[in-house]
C-alpha cells in the first residue's frame, strides 16, 4: 500500500521499532468490526425504529429487543460482557483521582491533549471533511470535556450510567463517520488509511489517560502509583466499550508510554489543518467567566508550550510568551494542592465539587453558540 509521504513516516518508524511498526501500520486499515456492522444494520431500519432500538438497549438492555438484527445483537453482547480483567475498585480509584483534579484537567485537555490529537495530519481529516472544523472548536472542546467528565464520574462506566451510554454513542458515531466517508467517493483510503482507524482511536484513548497524567505532572501535580494505575484501568475499560482493539488497551504506564511513542513515530508532521485546529482552540471566544482577564492568553500560551515542548509547539505555530515564569511558579503550588487533597479532611470533596461545577458551567457556555455544519470536500 502506497501512502502520501506527508501523512505518515513509516520508514523512520520502522528504523526505530522494526516489526512493531509494521504491525502497527496494519491497524490504520482496521476500524471497529462490531460497530461497523451494527451501523449498517441500523441504516436498514427506519430512522424511528433505529432510534428506538438503540434507546431500548441503552436504557433497558438487550433483553428488551429480542428481535434486533444479528449485527446489533453481536455488538450488544460484547457491550454487556464485562471482561474478567475489569477491577471496579481500581476504576473507582481512577474516577476519584480525576474528579478531585477536574479543575485542572480542562486546561490540560485544551492546551496539551487536544493539540497532540490534532497534530496527526491524517487523523484530523474526518474533522476537516465535515466542514466548519474551525468554527466548531468550542463545541468540540465542550464535547470532549463532557465525555471525560461522564466517563470519569463515580460509577460512570457501570452498565446503565450516562458515561457508559455516551461511550456507546461515541462508538456508533465513529462507525457512522467511517461508513459515510468511505462511501463518499472522496476519502483516499490508500493515502490515509480508513477514517477513525484503530491507531487514531488508540492515540485519543492514551492521551485521555496517560496524557492527562503527564500534563498534570508537568504542572506539578503528584500522583501515587495506585492513582495512575486506576486512571489507566478506567480508560482501558472505556476503550473496551468504545471499540478500541485489545492490543491498545494498556495495563501500565510504561506500556502506555511505549505504545504512544510508537503511534507518534509513524505519524506525519503537523500540517496546515493541524495548525488551524489548534489555532481555533487557542483563539475561540472565551466564556464570560474568563473574558476580560487581561493575562489569560499569555498564561495559556506559556502553559501550552511548556506542556508540548518548544519543538512541537513550534511545529503547530503556537506563539511564544514572556510569561515563562508561570510554570515554575505554579508547580510547587499544585504539588501542595494535590498533596493537601489526600491529607486535609474535606479538601478532596471540595475540589471535586468546585471542579465539577466549573466543568459543567464551561460546557454550557461553550455549547451556547450556534454552529452550523456544512459538508466540505477538502481532503487534501
């Protein structure tokens, strides 16, 4: 298979990782077979019946729809099967850790995790293809924030929880995107792999787990090993629900870091679409709670460059800032903050409440703006 050079760097990846890189490349052509077949089955139903079928499964379980098509039954069976490796106590540890640090996670997502996701020249193409990809930046941030919040809330991945339901909906949405783009006649599979492929889903999953941990650590937050393992375990189960291949579900920090580096090694360098997406994040109108804060942009630039590193930040054309003293200043403060949450009675509960309230307020503000969607034929 011949790839456009700007999308991937397979030669460099093979030189560093050998057969691992060859194996990883195969996943650029793998979607989510169960969800892909389920979406095809749903497309054959009337729109009303398709919605009723999905809602019945989400709210009542597969037993409520015995006449569902076989492809849907196969997906439902997988979703209702809890893997033997799932440890609910570890998931709860991860949930509690994320919730008490939630006030800090939103900036880490927007200044670090999302820019890294957008750095993939092929991975951004589904966003570009749908059109209005710059104008929709606030809504995408709000949707990502909501996905993280509901997934990581206490009990968020239990069978009938809102987090579980949202993971299933996102999985089916990805399958629908794959179906529509590949049938459009404009998606160049031989150059980019398939849309929303396993490699790009894995990068997203790892950045929402290990990426958040790394970003918070860079800002001074201290984690225990049990907390990190809990976060990774929580997101591994989210990945299972979301259709990420088992080869990309990481059990340890070392494994997640190694896999992330392998996935990044094969990606091409950020292109103009990547830079436009990151710029849209950086320049989107602020919620009224933050508008008018004169130093907000300078602090955000400093944090983003510190988290990404100068080389990566330069490739995304993130401007420099003179406020370079901010990160060394806040690191010890956040170290004390994270330790206080463990040892000061009531501190963790207070941080969780304030963080959750802030997240919900920001999500509402970001989604308040009308954002029209129109198709685009831009895939180059």
